[in-house]
C-alpha cells in the first residue's frame, strides 16, 4: 500500500511539472524596444547621397509581424482634421504595403483613447515630448519566435504639423512613413543613408521620406517577401 501511495505522489509531481511547462509556453517572454526619431537643423538637411543606396538594418536579427497590423489613431494635438490624419497615415502605411505581397497594414481607425502601453492595441497619439524629439515608437516582441506583437507611437506636439511639406513644420507623411518602417527595420545613421526613409533624423519641411529608397525596399522585402 505504501509503494502505491509513493507511486501516486510521483505521478502527481510529474503531472504538475508538465502543467507548469505548458503554462510557461502559453505565456512567452515579451521584450520592449524603443526608437526615438530626432530632429536636425534644417541647414544640415541636404542629403549628400541619393536614394539608390542599398543600406538597411533589421531589428533584433529579423523580428517581424506574422499577421496584418490593425491600428488606431488619436489625432488630438496634431492641429489637423481627423480625416486628414487618417488619410495620411493610410498613405504612409500603404507605401510599405506596395513593396511586398504580405498585407502588412490595415486601414487605420480614429479613436478618442490616448493610453499607450502593452495592452493588445496598436495606437498612435500626439503628446508633448522634449524638443529635438519628433516621434517615438515602442515595439513589443517575442524574442524566441522573432514575432512583433504590438506597437505604439507618439508624435510630439512641440512641433507644428503639416501635410504639404510646409516650411517650419513637420510633414506628417514624411515622419509617419519612417515610423511605420520600424515594424521590422532599424534606424540608419550613416551619412550615405541620408536619402533613405529609415535614416534616423529628419528636418522641418522635409518630404523625401514619403517615398522609399533602394535600401528601404530591400529591407522590407527581406522580411516580408518581394514581387
């Protein structure tokens, strides 16, 4: 009888260990990355290379989304009409979608919520940040699976915003296209990359990041496939 009881205890312990292992696998470790997009003086904004440069960098060895990204935008603080903000974000995300058969971005929706954090919702808001910081994007990802699971963006209300490349203002599509590139692509800081969308710095009135350069295309296609 005692041997039987010992056998039952051992079996129970083994089952408990298996259950614990299953719980860990269903709750993977998630890490957070932060990318800060900095402003540079307009008198230093003239690129010295062209957009045919093939440079790109993948984030954390190639993390990416495994399904289409649904996201929402709170335009409060942008001084732009909600429908204008929505259309320009859609255009910026579509710039990346056109380069790959993977449908990376869904059409954005407008929200009144301004909370950002790891809550299962991809959200873009405006908020006052330090001068010199144009925007910030946060990524949450599963290192073991190399899967991005969430992003949030903040655009700085310190700067005035425009949709026409207006001098003295940040161009929304210019900055948004760069930020959307962070859903897999890292910043570039080499002077030769100044004409690429993923170059880490931008200036007031700048618009050339609205369109992708060679390195930007090569990078997104490396992750999500090309035509």
